[in-house]
C-alpha cells in the first residue's frame, strides 16, 4: 500500500529581502552584499543618476536598510556557533532581569516612516479591514496589508528565532512556527490606553513605529500574575524603531496617551510544540477548531492519504 506524497510547499529565497533592493530615488534595482560590492558594481550608474557625494551614498544605504544594524548584529551573533545567553545579553538592553524583558533596535528610522505612510494610506482606503485583536479597535492586520509573507515571516524565521532560542528556550523560543502580526494605533478620540492583559502568544515583540506623542508608557507586572494583584508595575518608555521582547504570559498594559498619535507593530510569536500541550488562554489542553492561515498557532496531525490507484 502506498501513500500519496506530501504536497509541495512553495517557498522563497531569503535573498529577496536582504540582498535585493530597489533604490526608488535613483530608479534602480540593485543586488546588495555590502558597501564595497555596491560601489564596485553600481557606482558608475548611480553617479550618472545623481548619487554623487559620500553623503548621497550613505543616505542611499540608510534608506534601503529596513533592519537596524544593531538588530542584524544581534541576530548574526545568535545564529553563530558557540553563541550563548551571556554573550547575547552583552548585545541587548536588559530592561528587567527578573521579568526577562529586553530591548533592541529593530527597524531603521526611514523604514518606520515608510511603513507608517503605507499604514495611513491603507487606513484611509476603502479596503476591508479587521480589528487587530479583541482589545484594540484601531490598527491594521499585517496580512491584510500584504506584509505578512514578505516582512514578518522572514523576520521570525531568520532573525527572531535564533535570538529567542537563547533568551527563552523554556518558552518555545527555538520552535517558533507561526505568528500573528498587527499594528495598533492610539490617538485622541480613538483608543487611548490598554488595560492589563496577557498575549495569546509564547513570546512577543513590540516595536514603536512613531509618531510624535506623549504618554502611552508600557507597564509590566508578573508572569501570569492576577491583574488585581498589580501594585508596583515596571514602566517602560517607547523608543521609535526599538522593540521590547517579553514573554506572552507577562502581565502588561499601556498608560493613557496624552497627546499625538502612537503606532506600534506587535508580533505574537507562537510555538505549536508548546501550545499544543496547554492553551495559554484557558490553561487547558486545547480543543482544536479548524481555522484559516496560522489560526491561533495550534496544529493537529492530519491522517495520511491513501493512493487508491496503487491498491488496484
């Protein structure tokens, strides 16, 4: 008896997001493997299109780099042979050793600005939109914007997983296999604050995108602490482009916005090997219901299909 082969899964080459860049200012698509290679291969044509001075060239590099150099360095170290937690913590800001909360620059300032512009265009469009989650009324689901596959999936697979494997091995940091990514917006007359809650995730990355605002400070309690017991929370200010890393079960919330607008990209990182044993929301073995896409990160084994033709 033969079983049908597994269906083919179409994939991408990671170079498309790290080595291939479109320099919109100069109308040129380039392959990028480093500054020297870029100057050697594209210097003449870039100069002919107005990229003349050293300042022009450095601005080109800054504009086309989505990920902050510090984040790239942290991810590269995390994936290197012999990397350990002690070495990683020398490259991160430890916000709270006790609560295991960390901060690292993730996105460049030009990328944050470009993403905000895209988000605002989408917000003002007639495209159908869903709520980011059950708590926030304003924001955007990244898959609705078409950025889940080209941005978030490679970010999780190539950069966040090795980092999280060192920081949170006990929370599935090395087995992250799905996510839910969304942007939340806080503004006067809209959502202003967010009460104490846990995330439906093993781990969370929360990146401040902008804009100009006051208030809205994040605050953290204990790990799966009862909200009523929160007395002296840890407060953490937002820094544009920088991400806060924490466990999904860390009690947290956001203080009221005072002025301006605040946009944050939140990525709930999930490990089915962890949540298949215990749902983090009900603290019971999950009662699985079929869903679309990544669903809520739970998986079930599908029965093997039988090749009927092979039986005849």
